[in-house]
C-alpha cells in the first residue's frame, strides 16, 4: 500500500502535468443576486492561476442604470501560496465574500434574489464573428433577440477587442424597441472572443443581466474570465 507521503507526491506530479498541458485557467462564475428593487446586482468569480496554482477571487457590484460598478464595488484577492491537493480554491472566494459583508449590506444585495434565467448557453463554441440568440420572458410575454457584435484588432500581446450587444425587444402587442447594450468603445487587451453564457431578469422585470464569457490570451492557450453587461428598462 502506498504511503500518504507517496500519494501526496503523486498528486503534486499530476497537478503539475495538467497545468503544463493546459496553460490557461478557467474561472467559475457566481451569481450573487439583485437588490430587492433590482437597481443593483452582484456577481463574483474565482479560480486557480496556472501554473502557480495560487487561488484567486473577485467580487463586483453593478449599478443597473449606469451599467457600471458602484463606488468601491470591485474587490479582489490572490493568495501567495498554492492550493493544497484536493482543493479547488473556492474557500478564498467565500472568505472574500465574508470579509465584504458591509459592502453587500450597503447595496442591499439579497443572495436569494438571483432573478429568473431567460437564456442559458449550450456548451458549444460560438462563431468568431459574434452570435445571435433568441429568448422569451414567459411572465411578461416579451420576446428578445440579442446580437453580440465583436471587434478584434491586432495580434498576440498587441491584440485588443471590444463588443456591444444589439437587443431587440418585442412586446406581446407587437411593439418593437432596439437597444444597444454595453460599452462599444471600451478596448480590452488580449481578449480574443466573447460569448453570451446566460441572460437573467430580476423579479421586478426591469433589470436584465447578460453574463459574458471572455477568452483571454495565455502563454500557450486561453484563460476564461467573466463579466456582465446590465440594462435597466
């Protein structure tokens, strides 16, 4: 029978081999909910840096009307030491959340008020020139068509990109409204691709969140990170 020390050494070797094969790291998105009036929304993400295996976590609170962060609404942490065998680094996220309970309370975030998912992406790769999705809110009867428009320039470490979403809203009585969602002129370094992973509407029906997956250039592959675009009707 293998000793505990031998088993631990094997696990370390396996983790090292995996990180060598996959140069990038993939974040986990966490939906933390809306305020009762739907005017603020909170989300987080966490992961493990590759190849250092150092766990990290981030929290964000978004003002829905401005589609921007509230004052001091971004907090993050990265541990100096790597995770231990068998851990996934999520403990760093929960500690960061506990340490920022004052911020959560200030903006009245309710973890149980996560809204209603209107769209959840299938596990497929979207086209490089953007994607178009359609979904419906069965409560209001509204139908939506969202086209993500990416713009990528440069290559390698000089690559920059931006995107926006053209949202078409059709009400049950046939009225149509077109809305541009996002910040079309905001350049993001090393982001090669965007994908709409989820669309959420709050309980009031006035606030909608687009969860965006971003592929970021890593040494030999891509990191996965998340952001959101907000709209207040």
